[in-house]
C-alpha cells in the first residue's frame, strides 16, 4: 500500500522539488481569455435587442431552440 503525501503539509521548497521531479508545474498559469466577460455581455445585449417584442418566456424558448440548432 502506498502512502499519500499532502503537499500543503510540506515546506514550499520540498513541495516544489517533489512536484518538479514528478513533472508537475507548481506555478499558476496566467489567465488568457480571448473572449472577456465585457464582450460576452455586449454580444448578449445585441442578441436580445433583436427580439424586443417577446416576453421573457418566449425569449427563453427561442434561445433554447437556437442552442439546439447550434449543436450541429
């Protein structure tokens, strides 16, 4: 039976050495989002703007159907 190591209980230097030997990167990857939330909001407003006469339930039904069509 193998014992499990909890890396948070080790010193940072030892944890880094173990992770490095195991081929695990300990440094967090920088976030790179090519579609930021501001752009998502803008696009959502554009989509909803083309159906101003629909009730919320009708918009929900139309958008649900659009998602199904998008799964092609």
